[in-house]
C-alpha cells in the first residue's frame, strides 16, 4: 500500500493558479513533514524563473529542464526551513503533450535534489526514517493529479502510487519546540593545509560538534521523557484554546562534558597553523504534527535544527566572503566576522514559522525580496522577527615565528627526555663505582 499525503487546502488553489499562468510547464518543490503513519505537505513553491524575460519562451521539451537551477533552489529553500520541515518532493504542471515524459523528468529531479541536500547535512538519517519522496504531476488542461513516490535510498527504486488528500487548517495547531544553545567551538587549522581551507576545516569541526549534540540530553519543559511516549502525555489542554493556537515546549540542551568510562580516550598531537573560534547563542526551533507525535520525533527535529542552523550560517558567511574577497585569498591574517542572525516569519494560516538569516548590513527590503523569490511569499516588514543576538567567527593565525619557536621547544623537550632516560644509566654507573670503592676499602682494611 502506498503512502498518503495530507495536503494544506490552499496548495490546491496555488497549483491551479500556476497551471493557468505558465506554459508549457512549471516545476517546484513540496515542503512538509514525514512521519511513520502519514506525510504532511504544508507548502508548495514554484521554481523561480532564471531569466524573467525568457520565462514565456521556455522550449516545449522537458529535456530542457535546468536540473542544476532546480537543485540550487532546493538547497536555498532548505536553509529557510525550521526543524521538522524538509523538501519532501517535487511537482510539475505540464501540458498534455508533455505528460508522457513528465514522470521520468520528476524521478530524475527527486534524486538530484536529494543528492544535493544530503551533501550539506552533518547528520545521518535514522534507520526507521521515511525515505520516500513525492513526485506530483498535474495536467494543466484537465487538472488531473497523479502522485507517486520514490525511495531515495534506492537508486533503482520504481514508482509507487500515493494518495493526495487536501485538508483545511492542516498545520494550524502544530506543536512547537524551542531552545537556545550556547556555542563556543574551537576548531584547529592543521599546518598541513597549506591553502588554509577555512570552509573545509570549519565543516570538519562542526561535524565533531554535531556528534556532541546528538549525544546530548534534552529536557522538555524541565523533564526527561522516554522516546516512545507521546509528546503531550501528562499535559492538560487549557480551556478556550482555538484551533490556530500554538503549544510551545521550552527545551534545555545538556551537553555531556565527557564520555562514559566504557569509551577509551586518546590524545592526538597535531601541528596547527591557527584556529577558528565560533562563539554566541543560537535560537533553534522545530515543529511537529499534532497527530499523537512521539518525543523521539520532536527531539530529532530539534537536534537537526540546532546542527543545521549553525552549519547553514557558516556556509552563508563563507559564500559571502568568496563573493567579496574571491576564492584565492593568499594572506592569512586574523579575521573577525559576525555570523548572520536568525529571523522567523509567520506562514499564513499556519502555526509554523519559516526562517532566514540576515547580515547586519542587509536591509529589510532584501529579506522581503528573498522570501518572494525563494518561497513565493510576500512578507510584511513588521512580521520579520529577529530571534537572537550576535554570534561571531574569530579566525586566529599562528604568528610567523611560531614554527621556529615550536622547533626550539621541541628540541628542548627531546633533550630533556633524553636526559631523563640517560639519568638512570648515569646514576647506576655512579652507584656501581661507589660500590666498588666501598668494597675495595672494606677488604683492604
């Protein structure tokens, strides 16, 4: 039996409007949440036109699909999604003449998008996690909807039928979880990395940090809850709450200071050319469906938001540095950068809020333009909520004379070690000499 997708009612109207406005075809992304029982689609977003002037002159062949442009859009959109939401499929609205090739084109897009998104992740999917992604095809003439799924973990996966069901106020009362995570990450820059690849070193450091987050203890409203219990178990719903209200859970993240006694610890000595220090407090948020969600689902969504939000903004910073300074920066001097701040924007008819990142010199108008381009959503300036203070990146090189200093210190250390090793031999020889003298004197007497 195939999967069932419960879809926000307004998406039907959105897709209908697209089918009458653009020909011969239009593509886009499906955004929502997977769960073991059912999947939820709360937003559909068209692929932005690469060139506004050529939008109406699209070649009438699906072979002309710009796969790279579509996957880039998916990567940008995924940064703007809080924990619990993901790109769970693609859609295509096409004329009847293109219907035959539509499903093959969608299959190719699904695997390309998933490959692009997986490259950026610092977390591994759970074994029981849903790996099916939706391929939605709509005929622009008849409005016929065909929904199929593909297993992105299986490159040879064949299409499976899926149900597409519209529902009103689907995400109006989803549950929200939020936390503030204090970040103080020290990342060494190895001396063997001559090109000083900051982005690669930062990703490696964040990868180690992400494992600490995965192993952390999460307190939900001050309590540790069993993974398989319902998130709202033991909580009473307050009277008079409306359907559009949001139930918010405050979460505390307790990072383990050390490993258990069952884990062996080893020390590694490496020569470094400098370090990267990430400092600040980041605001994290996740949303979960209200159909008896388990604690495990909610915590997993929040963990991934914690990891993603720091990784994404570091990626955004390095992209900005490359644009401003160029990829081949030869000098390696101390640098102090401010990470982009996180902001949240409400989504109409939903308790879910979308996310984005803002540099200090960015105007509100630029943020509004980005929401229109990436998510096809108009945003009012007063609806943009900056969630946090400033977080920083401090890139510290080692002084030029450090190599000579290190070599001197290493030489002294080796001499001291040899002296300590030879001291026993010297003492033993001295004792032997004294013993022989004492023995000679004794027998002479």
